[in-house]
C-alpha cells in the first residue's frame, strides 16, 4: 500500500491503528531525513528518540500479530 493512503485507511480503521500508523509514517520520514533538532523535516531530534518509537512499534506489531494468529 502506498504511504499516501496509509493515513486515510488507518483513520477508517480507527483506534490504536491510527496512532501507530502515525508513528510509522514519522519513522518513514526520519529514515529519509534523519534527526532534525528543529523538527522541520523529522519529529525526531536525535537517533535515540527515533529508536524509542521503533521499539514501541515493534512491540505493538508483535502483540497484534500474536492476536491475529490465535
């Protein structure tokens, strides 16, 4: 799915999906722009703040996939 439609689809699904989609899209921007202390190109001022969200997203993905498999 193209990133341009991820947000509208997540809004339809709602709940946590929308929140974690936002996080994934921010990390996608960070991947291309890197850290940005001014917050213009990326909401992450440093690598550690991005790493925290990456860990959070991985935990949530694992939780959702376990639930889907059961």
